[in-house]
C-alpha cells in the first residue's frame, strides 16, 4: 500500500473515532488466532483470550492510541500502527475479514 493510502486509512480511523469516543469496528486478531479484540458500537470491546474466555470492556480512541479499560481504573494502551493494525505490546493484531 502506498504511504498516502496508509495515511488516509489511519486518518479515517482517527476521524471516525472522534478522539475520545468509539470508532474502531470489527475484529482484530493475532496471526495465530489466540487473542482477539472485537470493537463494537458504543465504545465497547470484547476481548477473547487463548482459552476462549471473554470479557467486555470500554474503549476510546485518542489520536493513534486506543485506551481499553473497565469502567474505572488504569487503561491498557494499544497503538494504531501506520498500517492500521493494533499493537497490544506482546503482539500485533490485524483486522479480520468479515
């Protein structure tokens, strides 16, 4: 993908996110399918772990960061990469086809 195309994709994601609201859509997963984050409307994300256990949390987009947290407390910070993937620290999640 051209550098311009990547910039447009990232910009569209950030604009849709409104810098503080929801905005991501769809499911992002690691290459092995061990961990997935399903972003839903209303600023909700369903995180599914390696044993199929799932938890629904809140998220908000802040620039190139996605803050995931329970209703109160510290946030897990994900980074939106220039390619539109999500870097969660231990892995990079790619958007899955619907």
